C-alpha cells in the first residue's frame, strides 16, 4: 500500500465525504510532498497536507500554506499527535518561505483547539439572504437582458482571468491559481452547482458560483462590473435553479470562518510597518515553541521594523496568536472556495 493509499484510508475512517469528492481530492490535490504523517504500531494514524497558496497582504502577494485534511484515527486521539503534526508542519511551511499558515476548522470546538498552536480567528464572512423575486420581476432588468449573453461556463482561462482580477484587487484574500480554479469547478460540478457568466459585447462582465447546500442555494462567489450586471446574474441564477431565494456568502465580519498563524513574524511585520509609517509599537514574543526564531523584541517606527532576539527592555507582551490577530485587526481577511 502506498503512502497515498494509507492517507486515503485514514481520511475515509475520519471523514464522511462522498467517494466522488475523495477521488477528486486524491487525484488532484494530494501529493506525498505536501503530506505530513505519524505512524504508530506499524500503521499511519495521523496526517495532514500543507498546500501552497498566495494571499494579498499589505499591497503585495505573499506565500501562505493551507492546512488540509488534518485527521487522527479515532483509536489514537487525545494523545497529542495532531499538535505534534502541526509543529512539524509549521517548520516545513516556514522552510518553504510561507509567511502564514491558514486553515478552516471543521467544527466549532476546533477554533479553541487550534488557538493552542498559535492560530487566531481572523477570516470572517457575511451571509446575506437575497430575495431573487426582486430580480425576476424587475421590468427594467428584463428589458436589459437582451444586452447580455448568459453562459453556464466550465473552467477555462477566460473565466479564470475575470475572477482572478477581482480576487487580486482585494486585500488579505487567499488567492486561487488556475489549476486550483479547475479543482474548484470540478468540485462544484460534482455537487451539481453552476458557474454562470454574463457577457456583454463578447466580454465577461460578471460571474456567479452557486450550489445547493442542504435547503439553501448558496452563492459562493458573485463578481460583477456594475449593479445592472448583478441584477441580470441573479435573475439568471433564479431561473437556472428554479428558486426564489439565495444565501450570498461575501466578505464581512459577522461570522468566523478560518484561522491564521504567523510563521515569519519579521517578514510579515516588516511589510506591515512599511504600510503603516505613522505607527510606533514595541512588543515582544516569547511563547513560540514551534518556531523559536520568532521570539524576541520587535519595534515598529517610521515604517521600519527592528528585531532583537534578546528581550532587554519594557515592551507590550504578544503571544504568537495575538501578534497574528493584531496584524489583521484593521482588515477583513477572507478565504473562500477552499473545497472545505
């Protein structure tokens, strides 16, 4: 049995995902290089994957790593194996130049669990209930439909280019490569979802990603050039699914969703300092047991960061979790379409 086969068997013992999704994940996303695992009693009992992504941050695009498929066999839980895996993962991620580790807890209690490994709850979202009748019965919207051509698109570079422009314009957003986009759409179609594109004069001016989750029709992405295009897209979604309401998941602060952990404090706070030249802050970190090179005294002044590994004077105490939360406090970090 290969390592991949062993990890898949562990996944199936821990999660209740449909076989088609598991096939997709292990065909397209999984790699031995990204996998970290623990063996006990001659078997693989805990594993996770570290998948590289990019994120917009402080007017730059920086490398991050996404923790995926973290699981421990039920017979080996409560032995500290996942904390050991995360520590190894943090070291590997930093060696691969990632600035942050990011993840989405599968259950509510896991937010508290991951805090113990330095993660802060920074990724949030809003959920807006939409009455699609408004758009179906809008006479002005009906008159404008002839200006548009609507397509149920597959994953292609033209659609990706449009979505990517929107994603790249947003600060503190986890980004998707073209290959990742193909995986997202493959997963979407497994769930009988749709990628609806609006074109005007043969140019894409809007796109929506929608899928049923339980009793709700969920809009997982909605990008548009103007309000007129938004209205036409939403009426198209209503007609395609023959439904009159949808839940639009979008950037906001109402609900927590994902977590982040600093892997390289010096790089991240140097970028932050450069973008906040007015700020003067002195703090120290002394609790990062996974990456002790992050410990020390930091000072932000005149757009520069200094780092002294010796804590020799009074400063504000930060845990690695609080240092992460402080970094993102003025932003709305967002993570979506992660196949979670």
